[in-house]
């Protein structure tokens, strides 16, 4: 059993993926080939956002978004400490200061009720993370941002592409949405890739220019940018994967619901709020004595992982570079989370084996 089963997915999609890759090899436009715009159009149609800008990775999506809103040294960005490092890393890379707000211990997402108290005149953005594939309390976050002079809200949706939030899609819920096509994410390519979504035309234009070294046209550099394009080949892979993405979304929801059902009142799990679903980028439970349990599951052929063992505000690299060090829920949860095998191709038998081993 694999933690994320990408082999079965390739087997199912092999004719389309191979044909899509071959087409790129035939036309030879490896950078900004026709598949780039084709994918962006499909992702616009899927999410409902007005604009999509594919980029080199989820990390690059965050970086370019922060550059597009003109984050300057000393500016503050309110975010969660319980996330992958990239979220805070891109803020710090631009000289910004992550201001960490604690999480809700049941969803593991940022606690929106704590955000307002963290706002200062230097607050430049609010960056919630849709952790494990479930969007945070975005209505409340958007309302707070609006009350304080329309602070941009950037959703780190690296784990939640495809998720619903009150009838709308993740990535299309705030000023900017950033996702990742890292292979193991809910929608992945075969290398690095990512995308930015927005319905603000000026921000979209800024992101497009920043993606290509700040060029508004060739060799006209109107701003400082990066080399942040997504390869044509990776766009071709995602295009092929879009063919059965709706099926994969349904599978993920069904497998997540089955885990919920099988584990109910026996093992505490990350909770999904009403009106939202989760893409279950990770299916995560709370356990005590995690290390011995992981070792036992591993010996029984059940791979597990920890997302994440330590909050970002307790990582050495961020010492003295952030505010908001007292996040007790994040610390407590980091010691207890355990992610179980999850992918659209996880068989019912394998899922039973996971649950059986966990409950033994
Ligand atoms: C994966 C991930 C990223 C980074 O995405 P890459 O494509 O690997 O650069 C950023 N934020 C979160 C929450 C992630 O899970």
C-alpha cells in the first residue's frame, strides 16, 4: 500500500497523459506553449475565478502573489503557524513579518476569531491556509479584511484545489488563491507546478508580468519579477489529469466519508464544518503516543505521515523573524496529528486494512 497511489492514477490515464506529452514533444514549445493557456482556461472554468496564471510551483504562486500586492520590508501578514513552511517562508523572503494566529484545534485551520486582534497599521495581507483540503472560515476572514480597509486575503490553497466552500470553489474565495500541482496534491503534475487565481484584472496582470521577470512585453521590464513559469509539459500532464478530476474529487469525498464513518467515536479526526468539504489532501487523525503507533502501523504495511510535527513559529529559521509565538493549539495539535493513506485510487480493501491496523 502506498501513502499516495500515483501509479494506479497513471495506469488509468496512461493513453491521455502519453498522448498529451507526445504532442508537446512534437510541437517543441516547452516554455509558454499552447498547453499553458489551455490549462489556464480550463482552471478558470473549473474554479469560476476570472483569471488563472499558472506558475512554477505552489511556493512561487505565494511569492508572486505577495509581490503583486507589493509586500514591502516590515509589512505584516497574518497567517497560521500550522502549515507547510512555504507559507511563512515567502513572507520572510520579501522582508515581511509573519504574524501567527492560533488555530482551531478541531479543523486545524486558522481561528478567524483571533485575527482582528492581530491587525495593526502594518498589516498588508491575511493569508489563511486551507489545511488538509478544507477552507478556513473564509466568510469571516473576508468580512474582517473588508472592515479594515480591504486588506488583501490570499488563500494558500495548495492542499484544497477542488474543495467547496458554501457553493464556491477553493481558489475563488478571496483576493488571490494559490494552489500547487506538486505530484501528491489533490491535482498534481509530474514535477513542480502551481497556479494563482484572482478576479482582479490589475492583480492578474501584475502576476503575469512578475512570472516573466516583470516584462509587460518582451524586454520591457516594468517591474521586478522572477522566472516563475510553469513548463508546457507539466501543463500537459495536468490537462490529462483534468479528464477524470471530477471522478477523483468524488472518490476523495467518498473515501474521506468512509474514514469518518469507520473511525467515528473511536479515534478523533480532523472535523469538517457544515457548508464545506475537504479534498483530504491528507486524511488526518489525532493520536497519543504517535511514534510507537507509526512504527507498529509501518510494520503492518500501513504507511503514515505527520503534517506537521512542529509549528513554523517554533522552527529555528523563523526565530526573531515573526510575531505571535504563543499558539498553544498549534503546538498541541502538532504533537498528535497523524495522516493516513489517502488517494482517489485507495481501494476499499486497503482502507479497511488501514482502519483495522489503527484500531487494533
Ligand atoms: C505543498 C504546499 C505548498 C508549496 O507548494 P509547492 O508546489 O511544493 O511549492 C505551500 N503551502 C502548502 C500549505 C502546501 O501544502
